[in-house]
């Protein structure tokens, strides 16, 4: 139906007759001459209609925004002084002599050039939202990312294998999406949270190197970088250790950023242990562009009379940490109150602070309601350890270590953005040496920090059983500008070790056999050492696009309540379908 794409009509085509198709971006009637900007996925070109061709001119008069047109005309240079340097087609225009309205359009709910449309409106009419050049760019960049990753892995001997979408529920990790079975009454499939077990079985099958760009599903609370269904690049290899895997994956991400965005990432990526990351930044995915760090001061506060500090300082699970803000003394009391309210979201009961008005004046140069509780020696040690200078402000966190870490980590990022401290560029990082387990006080049992198939840093099951609280895992996460874009580990490849991990997680032999019997049996038949990683494709594309949410780079995303405003899913189903699935609703549908 067309000879050329709109965005590729350039001065090289001057004098040629061409046929174009697309949507009307704008229409302008200049009293005897009608200008139409015609848009397709490649760009916009200007069409001109004049009364010398009365039939086409009459049709052009009926055209409105978002009409779908087919136009034939001759390419000519724009009159001198009317060129548009912002368009690739800005040196030329097309004098139309044939125009066909392929489809009319009613007035649309929002203008495509309006950047302040509420997200609910955009998602309800996503097919219109995707017509925006910005969204078109996001979708094309996403396709380019997937293509580049596939090529890299194909060239290195990886085999793309599809794994099942209907599998069984797993007892660890996020909540599963369940699918009732019609042919097996009372039984359910689960949509996969990841292809973890299947890719391990592929290694046991001798596939050696596997990858898959795969949809995964987790029924969990949402935020800007989470969706109930998401896409990941899933990878597994045999006979490679953690260093070899991370080196190869680092090379892949460097090549991706170079080819897709012309960005040169560092070589090599720095590495940091999980313990160091939490100690310095309060989080295992620190944004290294923000030059603020936490300072451990628990030892300084153990003997002070201020119970708010001495209590956590003397607690096995407590922490007292300081966050120095350079030139933070200019913050007003109102701003400090707002930050106090902010850390309350993360469980902090308050936010103590000290303003350093004059560093060399000692106590007299400081301003804070907590000074009266701190001895001179503690104050001096505190100032020296944090490196505080005149004009700085020091925030404090004192509580359970988890609360201090989470609240001060969030405050650090908030301050970095509010005060313009975020440095330009890209700061990748490998976080390694994660704890193998974390203790859940409510359930009084261990949980796997990653998943129960991650290998510990010991090959001795008895050693792991004797010291589960201090055991480290062979896991590794790739972090970029504060976003975890990939995570993986070396897997357990011996039956005895897998049994031990299940035992420590409170999964008895009968339960393990019922839920993971197929894996445990496979481990008996010559399982090779193997490991892998999964990258969040949505998150990588979000970073490359500079978008604020992964919803901006997914064609048809869900809302924060896990619903689709376009199709109005999820939705009730009729009684006949429920009967076929042997399901009866206990709660009436609202």
C-alpha cells in the first residue's frame, strides 16, 4: 500500500512520486493551503494540499487528527526559511495529489503530545498511548535489547530452550499464581516464578549452556520496578564456576550497552561483599552514584545514658549508624521533619540529628536536642569517625539492624536526589558473598536468602548444618545505579547437600519428596556442577530509556493493584466455567 516510510522521506527523494500511509498527527488550514503532518512508526513528514487538485483538497478538508490515510504525491524541497531541523524529514515536503481516508477517527481521549496525562487514562487507552513517539522508541529499544542479548549468547554456544508455563506450586519464594485443572479435579498448576528447576534439569540433561527470554509470574505487592508478570533473560551453564559466569555476563552487559546506547561501562565491574554493602549503604543494591555512606557507631554508644542509642548498641540484633550529609546544615527544621516522617515508612521511630555549625568549637559548635545525652569524648569520636566538617549535618538511625539499614538506605537515596548529589554516568557493581540463610523471628526458622537450590560456600553438609547462621552462599547479584538487574548463583549439584539445605529450611523428607522428588531423583544420576543467572529485561530497558517505571517499557502492563485497565482483567467468570473446574466461590463477587 506504500512505497516509503514517512520518517525516511529525505532530500534524496526530491522529484520522485511516492505513496505514504499513516496517522494524521496534526492538520493546519492556512486559508487555501492545507498542511498535514503524517505519522508512522518511523517519524513524521509534512504533506501539502492546494486547490489545484480539487478532489484531493476536498478530502483533505475532511481530515482530522488520528485519521488513517494513504497519500500519493511528489517530494519537493520546503520553501526557504520553512525547514524544520528537528525532523529528519524537515528539508522536504510532499505535494499530495491523491488522498484516501482508510479509516476515520473520533476525537481521542487525550492529546498524544500531552506529557501530563494521568497514567490510568494512558493504560485504559494503551493502544493510543503506544502511538506516542516516546513509547514507540521504548518498544523498539526493547526489541533491540532482546536481539542483542540473543546474538551474544548464540555466538557463544548457548541453546535457547522453552520451559513449561504450567508447572507446580513451590513452597519458597513469592506467592504463586494458581491455575485450576479441569481434568484433575481439586488440583492446580502454578505459573512459573522462574524456570529455575527446569533449567537445572537441562544441565543434568547435558545441554551445557541454556538461555531463554521468558515470562515469569509472582503474586506479590507491586511497586515501580515490579509487575505480576515480567520478562527475564534466564541463563544456566555447566562446568563453570562463579568467576567464569560473572565474567561472561559482565562482558554481555558491556556489549549490550555499547551496541544499543553507545555507553562504555567499566571493565571490570567492581565487586563488593554483601556485608560491606549493608555496612556502608544499608542495602545490598547500593546506588554508587550517591556519595553518601553510613558510619557504624554502635561501639561509641554502648555506655551512653541515652537509651534510644545504648539499647540498640548493646543488642545482638541492633545497630546505631550515622549518615553525614555534606553542607546539610542548611536544611530547615521543616525539611528535617519531612525526612523524619519519610523514614517512618520504613519502621523508624524517629530521626535524631546533629547540625555541625562550627567543627572546631567542639560541643559549642553543634546544634541538636540529643547533645545533652552524649559525653564530650563520644561527641569528638563521632565527629572524627564521620569526617564531619563545618556546615554538615549528621542523621542517626538506632533500632533493630534491619530497620536502621532499610530506613537509612532509603534516606540516603532521597537525600541524594533532593540535594542534587547524584553523579552522572553508570556505576555497575557485583555484590557477592551473600548469607546463605536469614532467620525469621515470627516463624522461628531459617529461610533461604535467594532460593533453596543455591550452593553454600562449603562442600561439607555437616559444616553447614553446624553453622547455618554464618554460612555464605555462592550467589552474586549485578547492580546498576541502585537497581538489581540480575541475580544468580552456583547451584547445589549433590543430593546430600540438597537434603541438608531442605532440612535446615524446615522442609522434611516427606515434603521434599512430594514437592521436589523429581529434582532429588535427578541429582542421583550424574548431575554436573552448574550455575546461572537471570536478568530482569524490563529493568534493563527501563534504565536504558531513562524511564521512571517498568510500566513505561512494557507494551500492556498491569497497574499497582495488578489489574489491566485496558481489558478490565481480572474479571469474574460464569458459573458454568466454575463448575467445569470444580470450584465454588466462598466469597460473593462484589
